[in-house]
C-alpha cells in the first residue's frame, strides 16, 4: 500500500468542522497538535488513491476561508500492529489497483507540469549538449552516439506538460509549455544548421536519410511514445527511460531538419519537418487521451467547464492536423520532393 501524509494548518475556530470532515475520509491515522494560539496542525495518513479527494476538499475550503495551509508529504514506510500481515487488506488493495488507472493526485501533477514548463539553465544546457551529440552522431553515422544524445535530451517534459494543461484548460500553462518545447526545438535546429553548413559528411548516412522520409507508420511511433510518456507522468515515475522513447520521435528528425537547412537540401528538410510535426501531434494526441481517461478534473465549476471545452478542442485540433499531415504524406510529398530537388 502506498501512503501519503497530508498536513493541514487550520485556524482554531474552524478546527472542529475541518477535523470532523477529514475523519469522514478513508484514512490510516490522524494526529493533532497546537502550532500557535491561532492555528492547529492536523496530520492525516491516507492511501495514495484517496489523496486527491481530500486535497480537493481542502482546496475548496482554502478558496473561501483564510489561514489554511496544506502540504502533501510522501511516506516511504509505515507499519503498525494493525497493518502487519493483513492479507484481507492486501487483497482489497490489489483489487483496487486492477480496477482503475493509477495516478498521482491532480495537485502533484500540476506541480510537476509547472516545473516541466519552465525554461531553466539545466534544460537549456541539456538540450544544447544533446543537439551537439546527436549531430555528431549523424556525421559519424554512429547509432550509439545518437542513442546517447537521446538519453540526455529532456524533450519529454514540456510536451507532456502541454498535453496535461490542455486537458485541464490551463491556457497559461499550455502557453508556457509550448514556448519551452519550441525553444528546445529551436536550439536543436540552430546547432544542426551550423553543423550541416560546416560539414558535408553525414548527409548520405543512414542515420540522416532515415529521418528525412516520413511514412504513415511513423504515426504509431509517436502515439506509443506519447502514451508511455503520459503514463509515466501520471505515476510520477522517472522520465529517463520513457524520455528516450519520446526523444527517439523528436530529436533525430529535428537534427535532420537543421542539417538539411544548413546544407540547402530543401527536399530533405521538408521530409524531416513533416516527420517532426507528425510525431509532435501524435505524442500530444496520445497524451491527451491518456490524461482524459485518467479522470483528471478541476474542482471549481468554471474550471470544469473550461477544461471540458479545452479537452475537446485539443483532441479535435490534433486529429485535424494529423489528418492533414497524412494527406500531405500520401499525396503531396512526392511533388514537394521534386520541387525541392529542382531548387537544389
């Protein structure tokens, strides 16, 4: 059983009401202490699956009454006489895990999404280094070097954050996540343009050529990457391994796009651009669907209405873009290839 500790600082004149309500939720234990003359501290130990319901209630109370502060703390281990060797409780827990798509609370996920939407020095440096390593891997036609670049590329965070914020209807967070994603892609394109301009080697390598051709089957790679990234995000798992899968769909074709532009090969740049766009839209579509199925919803009525509209619009928008891309791939790619070759 996974447990978390909810700590609530409550104004004393609201203490009895809050405690009575918290006791109505499923919980393992509850403790009370006096923090000051004005406030008391309530600590309630609950199953991870029950955390969101409690936090939603406390969020509603905090929006109306001043003086409430709430913290959520992960519990690494907990046991008592009642919890040791309790096969009935373990069986109930296993049944509950099979019955639903497990995830962290909405509040934890919002915090994680906000963190992933920021442009930081670490993010910039890792994007820069991964772009250099991947471009060198293309020039040397080394699959191992390209894989190494995908390991360090932090491309999963902002893309998944954008999908998550669109489900909640948080347009401010959606904008920040989109800007961060474009910022990362822009760095990769600039680095690879410089390398493509300075080095002709690698332009005939398999690592490069395979990322300048787009097929409808590439759609499934993006969908799988987006679904895996969304599931890892929901459970707050380490994004390193899943991040590699997302980077597979985004980093190499973006490098191929930049190298093609740097060398003036417009037909190859067009193919790489289609591949990058298709993969981004596929990842977004899968992530939005997974987040919708997980049951993530705001609390306040106006936010719920906005989230319902935003979620539907996101799915429709992404499906339309993907449909257009598939039509271009099926019917327009050869024409663009011929035009690009003539320009070259």
